[in-house]
């Protein structure tokens, strides 16, 4: 808090100015106390006009006693509040500092009715049913996905989940995992998360709407389909739809084929996982939407940021991991669909930037509204005048040699490709321009599709040994085509583009 030119400048994002204390209309300010306690805390400043001008209070001590009395009488439970007098040039202000509560919801009580409020922007508004449910869960230290149901787990199967687990982790499935992963309770009942993973999922809001629109706006649809299934299948159906209605060009390089996809497959995969995990499942009429336009792919899901902030106002590299559905998130982590640390937004951007045809300004864009989260991926082969020709994209890609010099990265230091010592150590008999083989080309395609792919997964996809993969990678590195940045487990592959 700062005072400048007799005006109060509040440093907190949640505050209200009150010129005087309303004793007959206590609801006008007690609803703000309720909202602050139910959201992220905040302060009411008494003796300050709406414009921030300091006018002071006539009897601040009596006002403080009345405020304290009303909070105890009209709010349930009673939130943690500090009453702080502030002296400035003969005026006395009173700050009512409300701490974010752990026993939500905090109700305003009058005439037999109980109403909870939350903070939306700079207003205190009455909770709707979804917000109230979220507050109840928060107050009981429970999440919606962890709540037990009355559905007997023995009447349902998890064959799709078990098969996906084996395929993704190359480990054997054990039915004991159902309880340890939080899908089944100790007495054999499904949790809400369990209902979302059973084979015959009947949760109404477990749906995705997929639409390929003509042009750049929601006008006529080329294709529209609705899927209602468990989360594993929804992820598959969504990715299949996106791949069917997006394109990929390619350009012939001296010794290999370089794919130039419209989008990073892995970035969109991360985005769809993010929307399925973090959406608000208490919204019965909501679902995940996939909208494909000529120039972009948009993912939309119900549920904004848990802390009430706007993602477009945040630095995505410093957004803490707060999970609305930790059981669902953990299950996707066990399936190797995501990492435990909250790095999805950053990763989507980095994956897109790794594509050879990426241009600044084409990074994924994130936006939140009151009750929705939007992720937008931009078509890298689309310009102001429509689809860019493959030749034009290829010319632009070839010019990136200056941006990514062959000997500039850590991997090039380990595998220098253009100096005399390397040629002596790895004699290639003037065959650097010889076309790469079929297996090596498939590795190049895999790396462009998913720069995070591991050697182990390459081996599985190719149907060869891990040593065989390492041999192919070594050859591509020696020829100055492929590099790896970062650690083996957390790094990215990159294709070096030569003109």
C-alpha cells in the first residue's frame, strides 16, 4: 500500500474502497469479506473514496468494533481478519485485511438464508452452483475427482486403461493399481476419477466436440462429430480428428526428406491432455471443444485458472502447478502422457518452436475467461494471403542455417561435424550427401513429430533394438543432420537444416 498526493494506491489485486462504514446496509461490505475469504484474500479500506482519495473516518475505533462484531455475527465460519488503523496527515483510515480461508465456503448469514460470495475481477458476486461445490470441496480438502461414488467397481472393467498402460510403459498391469492410483476406494467403490476411466464410461460431461470449419470463422462445417467415452479414448479420438484435418508439406533436402507440418503433433497432444485433465468436471453442461480452422486449431474447456488470475496476464514460465483434478493428472502421468511437474504450457511453446518452419509470432496462445480456458495453435504454413507454398516455406527453412549454426550447440560440441578431427575419427568416405536409409528417415520424421521422443520409444516404433537406434542416431549426428539439446530424459531433438 502506498499513499501519493493524498490518494491511496493499493498494492494488492483484491481491494475495495469505502468512504464510510454502512451500519444499516452491512451486506454491502460483508459480501466482500465473504468473497475475499472464499477466493484469494484482500482488503477493504475505510475512509477512502471510490477514486482513492483519503477522507478519513470520524470515529475509527467505534467503526472497528462494529466491523468486528458484524463479521462474528453474520459470517459463518468466521474468517481470519486483521483491523489495521492507518494515520495520514490528520486522517485515520482503517484497513480490514481478510486472509484467504481454508474452511470454505464462508457464508453471509441473514434472515435464515446463507449466501457465499466469490471475487470476480473487482466485484464480489454470489456463487453459482459450480463455484459453491468447488468451495465445499476446497473446505473439506477434497477434489471432485477423488470423491467416492456408490458404484461397485466389480461391475466395471478397465481393459482399455490396462492395455494402454502396457503399451505406454512396457510394464505389466496389476489390478491393485486401481486403488493405489485413486480410481477405486478401499471398500471397492469407484471414485469420480474411476468413473472417467472405466471402459463403458457413462459420465455425461466426459465428451469432446470436434469440428472442422470452412475458412477462418465458425460458419459452415466440413465435419462435426461428438465423442462420449472414457478419458483414454477421448484423447485418442481427439488426436485422430486433428490429424485427419491438418496437413503436412515436405521438402527434398540433399540427403533426406524434411517434413513441414502445419502444427507440432506433440504440442497439440500436450494441449489436449491439459484440457482433459484440468477442465472443471462439475460443469454438467460443459465439454472439451476442438475447433479446426484454416489458420489455427483451438481447444476450449470449462474451468478457468484455480487462483482466479487470467493466464494471458501471467508469465507461462512461472505459473505454479495447481491441479484441479490431481487423481486424473496422476493417472495420465502413470500412462506417460505428461510429467508430474507443471510444465505443459511451457512445453507446448517449446515443441512448436522446435519445428523447422516455425516463425516468431506463431507460438501457442493461452486465454482464460470467466469459466473457460482457451489454447490456440497457429498454422505454421499459413500466411496473410492463405496457405504458403511449399517452395516458399522451404526457402525460409533453408535460411535458418544462420539461426542454428551447425557447430553452435552442446551436441555439436560432443559430435563436431565439420572439423578435421571428427572426419579422422568418423571417416565417411565422402558420403555425407548419400541419401539416408529408410530407418534413419523414419527417425527424422519421428523427431519432427515429437522432439521429446526417447531412444527407447524409437526402438519400439521401429521394431529394432536400442543399439540399432543408437547406431542410426550416431550416423545422423556425424552427418550433421541431428542434434540433441538438454539432458537425455528432459531434452529435445533438433534437425539441423542446411541450404
